[in-house]
């Protein structure tokens, strides 16, 4: 009964004819789709990690890059947005079985209709991984991939803000049967019922008007954060964001992602080092950091607070650029301001 309720709520939220709510994670949701549609050695075409893709879309260290012939597409060097002409040429050349859309660090709106047009041109399945934007899709502030894709996967705990896990969606009932068999018994054992309960609770919340208001503020806060950083002389990949994330290119400041991540953490600001398009550095170093607005927005921060956060990040970056060996003076000063800000927005009352 709980599982049926979760299914119905998810179907209503995303307008999908088929859903599977059992995947334990987004990675396992992706693996289940691969298991249902591919054979070892088949070609897949996904966005490269440096361009904003995800490990499970064919990166060399991942199962998807080991079991399949993984080809990659990227972004335009000037705009840092997807180059669909180059993607079409690549697809015609490598003839993939699956084209993957979506990623973990792409800040712009995805044109799912254009992706489907390219997939149809080369007789490929279109698979959309909306893990990072599913909350935006649910709220209607980002286009819904379900009408365009053969299959859609997502995590449930990022911008969707439900319990941790994964889901698979499709409007193709026959494909849905294959996916069900791939999830169980193909990939997983028994379902995690407590996780399904958490998903159902989150899907229910996402259907409420308050969730749309929350997501609208998430996007507004991310835009303000990006604009504030640009005003501080920070290079933002693609010049801004349409989503919840801001990708910072640190190369103009002579910094790397790994040391910047640590310095910001010391200052009380959590982010992660991240590759940027055409990044010359190794994945454990990187030339960028990825920033997001959902956690702060959930805490109650609005645009004024994100202007402040942007300036605090700018202070840390400027200090680190001047003194990369020891930024402790700036870190300590910023950390006190972060604490003061958080005290004004307590998590529990």
C-alpha cells in the first residue's frame, strides 16, 4: 500500500505513465536502465565530467565507462553551453545506443526536445538523468524531460528534498516492464521500505504550492549569488545560472579547486572542488568550485543573505589569491560572520 501510494504520488508529480521507486540511489537507477537497454560493449554518449556531466554517464573510473564504449560530448568553448551541432556530429559518428542528457555541474536549462531530435536522428534512446534538477522540474521552473525522453532517472534527495534514493520514470509501458525486471531481480534484492516512505513524503511535499515558492527562491538565490561573485571579479562558468548551482572558474585568480574548497570550509562555507569546461588540471585538483543555493534557502536565507554570502566567498577568494600559503586571518574573520548569519536563521526553534 505504501509503495502504491509512492508510485501514484510520483506519477502525479512528474506526469509519467511508469515509475519505479525502488532504486537505492541515482547511480543504481542509471545502472538499471543500462541493464535493461544495453549489452556490454554497446556505445553510450554522455556529457564529459569537465563539461558538467556525471561519473555514471561513462566516466573511465565508473562501471559505465568500463562495461560500455563510452563516448563524450562537451560544451562550446565561448559560451560554456551545450554545442548541439557538435553533439549531432558526434552522435552520427559513434552511433550510440543511448544518448544521456543531464549532469552534475551544468548550470543552464537543458533543451530536451533538441536532445530527442538528435536521438531520433541516430535511432538512439534518450535517457535523461535529472538528479540535480528534479526539484526544479517538479516545481515547474525547469522543463520536464518526461514527455521527451525514453527514460528518466533521478535521485530523490537533492533539489527534490525527499528521502535518499533513486527513481526511474518513463511514458513507455513496455520499456517500464524491462526496467522493473532490471531493478529486481537484475540489480537489487528487496526494496528498502523505509526509504520508499521517505520518498513518498517528499513527493507529497513537492506537490504543494509552498514547494514551488521554495524552488523559485532557490533559483533566485543562485542567480543573485552568481551576480554578486561576478561583481567581485570572479569568473562564473557560462556567465551565470538558470538553476540552483553556480560553477566558479578559479583560473583567472590563479587558484585551484582543492585549496579553495579547504579555505572556504575553514571559513564555514561548504562547497566542493569541481572541474570546469576544458579544465587542464587533474580531477583531484580541479580549476573550479561548485556552489549551490538549496541548503541555505531551506534554512531561510533570501536574496539579501545570498548577496552577503557571495561577498564572504569573494573575501576568501581574494585573500587566498594574495596569500595562498596562509589565509587564516580572512578565514577567521569570515567564519565569525558566517556564525552570526546562521544564528539569525536557526535550524531548530
